[in-house]
C-alpha cells in the first residue's frame, strides 16, 4: 500500500509474520463475512427458491440414490443412500471449495489491485460458502436418518466434528496453494478439475472400503495414503451404523473397518498433522508470491 505525506512517498508492506496475518484476518472478519455472503448470493442470484436449493439438491440426490441402488440395481447394502451420502458429505465440501477457490484471486482482480487486505480472505471466503452448503446437506442427512428411523452411535458421532476440523485445515492449505498458483499458471484451474475427478474415484465413497479389504488383501491400507480416505471413513463411521452386512448367500460382507473408534481418530490425527504441514507450506508460498499478484492480475 502506498501513502503520501507532502514531499515523501512511503511504501508500507503488509506484515509477513504469521501472527500478524492472523490478526489481520481477525480484523477483516467483516470483509470475509461479506465475501461469503457474496459467494452465496451470486450462486442463487435471481433464483426464486434461493437457499432452499441447498436443501433440495442433496434431498433429490438422496432420493435418486435410494431408488437407483435399492430398487433398480438391487444393492444389498442396508440404507445404501445414507451410506453414500455420508461419504459424499465431506467430499462435496472439498470439491466445492477447491473449484471455487482456484479462481478466487482472478475473479476479484479489481479488488486485489486497488486496496490492501489480507489476500487469504478470498480463498477463505470460498471455504466459508462451501461450509454453509455442507451444513445444509447435513440437515438433509439428519432428516433422512429420522425418516428412515436409522440409529446412530453417540460415541461414533464424535468422529464427524473431528473429520470436519481436519478437512477444513486441509482445505485451507489446498485452497491457498491452488488460488495463488493459478494467478501465475492459468492451467491450474483445469488441472484441479481433472484432479478432483481422479481423486473422487480414488476415495472409497461410491464403493465401500470393505471391498478393497476383500480384493487387495493387506494392500488396501495403501488407500490410507489418500487423506480423504480417512476423512470419508470418519464421516461414514460416525453417521452410518453398520460396519458390515449379510448378503443373500448368508455371508458377512465388510463395509467399514471393524477397528475401534480410536483407530479412526488416530488416522484423523495423522491426516491433521499432514494437513497442518500442507497449510503452513502453502501459506509460505502464498506470502512469497503475493507481492507480485497485482502485476500478474
């Protein structure tokens, strides 16, 4: 930011210390809130139902999954729609936030080049907007559990907030990294689109991880190298009550690891540590490249 005082011009650089940037983000919390509201308003601009679409979309998906997989495909997994939507809950948050954040700096170029504010606010606002959609989907899922009279384990439900906090930490790093890199390399937004498609199918959401245990033997644990595997498993274990089911041949088919809840929490803890390292490295890269954002935009 440039300020002038009579006969001198002084360049004021934004603080580079992490604590300074955190204070800046707290000080600009109203701006972040306005950006989140802007993201939501733009999505539903001129829409008659507005935010109700955030409830109708997951409700419609739930109905489609239930009809297609249980009635047409004869899926034997009990309440498969609940199982699938509980896994999609975390994935939709990642997909929506990353898809929006990668272009957040470019879409707000006029704002970035005219006034100082912590630029991290732009990717953060896309995470905030995606988080709102997450809670709408969670409401629909909770209503579906009530309608289908599906019970949940009070102890296992604790995995859901743990998975959410870990996912938000991971998203903070990924969104900062892709947003700033996309300013310098515009192909990044297209790579993110392709990468999300591949990442989705590498994550056991549509197919239970129990199938990997049956078909890959001990090598199924390689899937845990994917951070979204542990996060999705935590959502599924926290919301979906069954870890296995009995098929028509009277054989027990595994769906989720039968390990104790501490195993899921341990994996979430490992992912949280990795996510913290990713977030820190991404923030350092963001700060390094931020000084030339105005030129590139």
